[in-house]
C-alpha cells in the first residue's frame, strides 16, 4: 500500500459525508446503500465513523459528473478513468467524483458502484494506490464475481490502520482474543456455537428473528427449523451488527436500531423518511446508542436498555415516560447488568446477555430459567 | 506503401495512448517536455518499466500487448505515483 505524499489523514475519527447528486443509472436508495456499504468497509477496520449530511459542506462530498467538472481533472467519457477522489483535507479535499459517462450498476456487470466507491473512499481517507493486485486500492478496476464475498485484503487493512489504527476493542467485559482482527464482515456465525451471542432479537408477524453480524436466523411459524439469511438480502440498506430490534404488533412494524439511528420496517419494506435519529424518541444527547429493546404488546409500553439502565416509552402517547432511566437490576431483578437483546414470547421476557439467556416472569418479577442464548435455534 | 502507412498510424495511436497514460498516472514529465519522440529513449523506457512494475506486468520497457491491454482497462483516475 502507499499513502499520499506527506501522508495527509483526517485529524478526527468522526467524519461526515454527503451524497450531493445521483446517477440516473440506479435508484437513489441503491446508491445510498452502495455508499453506506463502501464506508462500512473502512469503518469495520478502523475507529472511523461516518455520519451522513443532507445539506451543507461535509468532509466527504460525493458527486457524479462528466468531462470538465471544475477541478482541472476532466473525465474522459465511457471507460478509462471511472472516478477519482482527493486526500483528506478542507474544501474539495476528501471529495469523491464519479464519471457519469460510466454505466453504474449494483452487480458484477457494468461498473459496480459499491466497489469503485470503496476504492475512492480509500483515497478520501488518505490511501494512495497499492501495487498489490489483491488489494482494493489496486488502481485498475477488477470486478468481483460474488460481491457478497468481497472483503479488504490485508494490504488494504494494513494501509488504513497505518493511518488510523485498529477499531476499538469490544466492550471491556468481552474477552479480548489476541488473534488478528477479523472484521465482523468475515465472520460467519454458527448457530450452535455455545458461545453464540446475538446483536438483536425481535418478533416479526409471528416469526422470531435473531440478528448477528451481517446475518439473521429466522424461525418461521410453520417450521421449527431456523434458516440463516444475510440481512442485506431482505433489507439492502440496513447496516450489519445491529444494536436492537423490536416489533410493535399494533403497527405491524419492526423498529431496528444501530448507533444513533433507527429504521422502521414493515415486512421487507423500509418505511420512507427513515432512518431517524434516536433522540427523536426522547433520549437525552448523552445517549449515543441503545443496547436492546422490547415492546410489551399487552401494556403497549416499549422498554429501551442502555448499559445498566432502562427507559420506558409509551406507545399510545408516543413519548418517553417520566421517572426514567431506572436501573435494570431494580426493574428486572436477576437480569443484567448489561443486556444484548430482549424478546417477549409466551408471556415471558427473554433477556440475552452474551451466550446466556434469562427467562423473566414479569408478574413474579423474577428469573424463572437460565438458558443458552441459542436454545431457540434448536441446538 | 498503404500497409506501411497503416502500421505507422497504429503505432502513432499506441504512442499517444501510452504517453497520455504515463502523463496521467506516472507523472511522465509534462514540465520537462519529455516528448515521446522514440519509445526506446531512456526516460520513456524507464517510465514504461516503472508502470509495468507497479501494475505487476513483466518489466520489458516495451509497449507489448500485455502492457497495452492493461492500459486499456478501466481504472481509477488518481495517479499511481507522484503528487
């Protein structure tokens, strides 16, 4: 790998990006999703996070243009130069330009927007070209047969981590395994791994969904046998490694959380004007993300779990209730201190914490069973 | 001779493509007015070898078919060397 001369890099880890315009070759949400996936490629192996802006000057301005487009580096029509980008810095630095004269696609035909975007964003972060043919930062376009198998080469990872270091270690309670960092995108969780933990769990129209990394297991009503799917196969624009998910049955909607954003999905459709910011639910600015959530369909109350506390949201008045947060240990004795995911089923709450699951009887206010988290997957 | 003219023209095109490629991506001396007078002049050969090495081609210093094919493939517009 190489970095730009004088090794320019961003002096902050939280970067903003803005998609300034769109190509007519693809639907907007496909472009949104390709750019988001391309940013996630780099976010997974560094401490960097990316926040989308919809107006004003972002660190990384992403646009489509043809021929002379105001930066003295005119594009050249179809083929040859596909796109270019500028190293970190103010103004047009960090920006990405795509040549609109290319045929942009979301698969292996034509010019795959995700692949080119991931490469160009490498430049926006400070990587120059690599002479390693396996590397994403190799200058000549190489399409992938199976895009789902795409991953950064070690050369790319070494390059970007030479600028920004590795991602922060998992939460302090999780064992730090001294092996080479294997980004979640490469892990393929095994349902009967006794150490299996979940990122999020939810019901969906009578089915059960168990989310982990890029995948989820689905336990349909008509079959006890869980099936594993890629999240992106059902909801292409959803991120992986979710934080929380819950269904509000009265609305036939599942709400899915990651970081400070949340989405509303109805079946496989993501509702318009989502994602929204979690603070629109009534969380204070100090809350950056939630760990788990579950909606009690009888009481029409939704519980949000953040570290060792929980909040209660009233679905009827659509507002966060007063007198919260409270300690999880007080409201749900025997559960916690931290919660990965929560499920309500058969009149119980099921709290998932690492590879353990606590069946909680809300009436008796006590834990009635402790199970393995993956017991629902018939292991 | 028409054949000779056609070959000449083809060669001219090859030279122009290679010159544009090396100028765009290998910092080939715009400022030093290095002109592609003869593709076997040493600065040109050096630049061709630099490009072949970076792109993982056999370093022949010549505009052989592999090199021409690689230069014809779609790529990123950011240079491979230099500022």
